[in-house]
């Protein structure tokens, strides 16, 4: 019997990919904290993960007419969201460095947790293959 990594690993592989994308967006926000007019961006992690889950399960919404709105709730590289600032600066920059650092660190911790979970899945698969 062949092992399907999609079935064995579930959504966790996609979760790591989304966390990496979010880390890039948050790092870009931090890099542009002093750029006049720069608007802070972010990724809706839950929406992207739900879209990936729907595409994996085959339950994604389908358009029956070209006039219908898309059923997806975000999830592509072009679906970055703008952040509403708590205190926008005079020059139009919406990056709050402390908030961005906190989000970046939280994303890094979540990435590490997802990575450890995925690592334990691989360890379990290895044991199963060895017959332990």
C-alpha cells in the first residue's frame, strides 16, 4: 500500500508555507517602518488555510455563472490585506514597529510549533515503515 503524503501530513505542509509567506510580509513591513507613505500589509492566515483545506478536500465553491462573486476568502499571493493603524503617522506610514515585531515573533513561534508537529508526523511515518 502506497503512502500518500497529502493524506498523512494533512494541512500542516500548507500551514508552514503560509507561515513563511507571512514572515516575509511582516519582515517587509519592518524594513519599511520609516518609509513615507508605506502601508503595512498582512496575510489572513485562517482564510488562506481554509482555502487550502477546501482545495485539498475538493469542497471548494464553484462558480456557475461568471457574474457570481468568488467564493474564496483570500489566499493568493495577491491577496495581501492592508492593516488599519492604531496611530497613523503624519507621513502616511501605517507601520507600528512594536506591533509588527510582536506579530513577527508570534508567527515565528507558530511556525516552530507547526514544524515540530510535522516533524513528529514524519517520525511516526518512519516508525511505521520500519515496523516499530
